C-alpha cells in the first residue's frame, strides 16, 4: 500500500497558497508522516478537517503536481 507524497514546502506556504488554515495543514502532515493516511479521503478523520478542506487540499495538490511536472520537462 502506498502513501501520500509530502511536499517540501512549509506549512505557512501551503496555507497561503491553498487557503487551508495552518493548524489543519500541520495536522494533516503529521497524520501522513505517522503512516495513518494513505488516501486523501482519510484526512477526514482529522479533527476540524471537512469536505471543504479536502476540496482545497485536492485542488492545491493538483496545481502543485502540474507545476512540478512542467518544471521537470525543462530541468
């Protein structure tokens, strides 16, 4: 079973770019690091994280992934 990728960006930067509060970013990153989260929808088990937060995280991850793929083309 795989796990979610963790970005090297800071919690503050992720929060500023995604619109998700820092506290929820930090809770999500901690859950991922502990190995308890393997799918995006499992973040719903984190206190304070709801569907709107998941939507913001998903949208941000898609933008980040597209950006990284494009930068890989030119490196």
